[in-house]
């Protein structure tokens, strides 16, 4: 038999579950945060928006790191073209 639980109880359950998962599987902080998002049962359109935000964030971070490596190692456009054709 199921009973209704209030938001505080639901939050406590999510917190306890996160603690259990964190101890048993060592999830990252990002994974735990995503568990919080999914625990509130967002709409499909919200999940798509979250995925786009994450993709944009990590894409920007990757681009920034690549640009930094190019500058630090003095990689030229010719080098990049040569590597693409290998």
C-alpha cells in the first residue's frame, strides 16, 4: 500500500538515495546533480533543453582547451590540414 509523501520527505528520500549511491558507486557531482533534476520528473522538452545546455557547455569547454593547446604548441593551420589528410 502506497502513501502520499510530502516534498520534505521526498527530498530526504532523494538525499538518502544519493548518499547510498555515492558510497556504493562513487558517482560524480554532476551525476548526482542530474539525479536531482530527474527526481522531479521534468517534462520531455525540459530534458531536451538540459541536454542542449550540457552539450553547449562541454563543446565550448573543449573548443577553449583546443585553442589553448594550439596556441601553447604553436600549431599552425598547415599542421592541422596535414593531420586531417594523414
